[in-house]
């Protein structure tokens, strides 16, 4: 098969979706398939793609939209269409097969560009909804309703009206982002989500009548390599937190819970973001400097090594993640998680684990206290079995994804 993946951001930019895309491409190619990934050209200074990346990536005309030039936007229109068509034609002239299906893994301009491409190519569309657009938009702007209305207008101008046969179903979807996503995915051969809980959310809000689950996996070779690294000596349990330091990640609540619980553990936070300075001030104000350290952002492999070395990962966001990949990565490395989001805990379904009873700081403090007490009583023993981690590997997830593609093409 030749799969054309279209997304909102370049696969070499920062982000969990981008990590998933790079893994999908590598394992699909390893299985003998051709993958082209179309996305806005990356404007980050110093970026230079390798030979295989140059062959697979289709850089669409774009402009940077962030100060660090990490992220860009490509406008759905004739310029993007022409660049994409010329690149696909060049791939076919070089011996690649024609595109069999378009897999849209974006929610904005990438989705519209992908839909336009599928219509020109006459091939089916698979949609994977990675992001909770409703929650994410409401978290960053008080004008979410205006943003959603604007997105619906933009989609209609770029892609056209929803097919008449589907208008009744789309009209039944909930308002706001859900109606926009329902209009976006109308006519798709398959709609998927990276977790069971987000698939159910999309169904409940009327985005699609049935949403399949295609989990993001973890890198087989990298996980195996990191698992071989010996865990360091310790005198008390080690906890690790990884993520973007922003409100929806509840990092300040985590610091407050550490202050309330006063657990006898070494805690390291990896990441950065708008709340970094407040996190550092809160740690100092609560007198936690002797046990809590902010390591800042680290490369992906270093993050995996930190999870491998930890006695437990702490996952603090609630209702925001569509999958929440870090607990999956931790589990594949043998490290259990202290959860705040019951949906992520239920979807992952591995033991041991600990779950805060509710969203309060007191509940998280209690879960931390319980976890640290049990880890202290049984040092080095409370690990996720390797057999449970194998089902999380990308090779397993890619095999399931290919079966989904085959069912779409057979239909």
C-alpha cells in the first residue's frame, strides 16, 4: 500500500503526535508499505532532513506561526494542492505506487488539505483524531465559540458542503468543536482515536457513529535498549513527572500535593512551559528543594531513561489527554504510574498502579503517600511485567493499523 498521511505540523517538530507519526512511518515502511507525509514545511533553523526523510516528507508551502519557528501553517488552496500533487507525481515517476488511501492525522489545515487531496485522487479517507479540540481551545481562549464558528466556515470554504446524505447525522452532533469535527469527518471511511475513552467521547458528542481505537505505540528498539540500562542506586523511592508545564497538565497541583503529603521520595520534573517560573517559586515557597528538582526539557531518549530509572511516573492531567502516552511508555519500560485520570488508567490496564480518588490536591497527596509507602516497603519489586509491556509496542500497533487499512480498501 501507499499511504498518504496529512497532518497539521511537520513530523520533525516537537509534540506527541509527531513522535507517533515518525514511529508509524518507520514501522509501516518496515512492513513493506510506502508512506508519504505531507505537512507544513519546517522553518526551524538548522533543520536538515536525512535522505530517507527527504523521500518521504512532502513539505507544503507554509509560514511560521510561533516565535521559535517550530510550528507553521499551510493554507488549504491551490498552492498546497499543486505542491502536493507535484511531489506525489515525482514519487510515482521514481517507482512508487499510486496512493491507495489518505490518512488524515490533523484537525485544522492539515485535515482540509488531506480531504482535498483524497477527492482529487479518488481514494478513501481514514481520520485519526489525536486532539481534544474542544477542551484545548477552551483552555487557551475565552472566545472559543467564535473560534469554532470560524473553523466551520473555513472548512466549508476549503472543502465544500457536507454531502446531502450525511447532513442529518452531522446536524445531530453537539455544538462547538464537536459539530466542526463531525463536518470534517463526514464521508470518511473510518474514524479512529488513540484511546477507548476518547473514542467514546467522540461517539457521545456525535462526531461519528462508530470510532475505532488505534493506540499510539512505543518504539520497540528504543524501549528494548533503554530496558537494558541498569537502574541506579537509591536510598528512597524516585518519582518522575514529564510534560508541558501548563494549566491543563496540573503541574502546580502536583507540587501542592507534594507539599501536603511530604512524601519521603526524590522527585524530578522534566519539561518546560508557561508555568515553569511559577513551579520553581512554588517549590521554594513550600520548602521542597531538598526532594524536588526541575530538570527542564530533555531529548526523547533521556526522558525514557528517566522513566526507566524511576520507581513511579506521576500523571496529573484530567480529561485533557486523548491517550496520554507517557504512562504507556513507562509501562513498556516496567515503571508503574500514579494516575489522576481514571480513563487513562482504565485504558492502559496494567498493574501495579495507584489512582487518585478525585481531582483534588488532597486526593493526589493521598495517592502519592500510598504509592511511596508501598514502594518503600518493597524496594525494586513493584514493576510492570514485561509481558504486559509487549502489547504496547509499535510493531503490535502497526499490525492492527494495517488490518484497518485493509478493511477500508476491501470495502
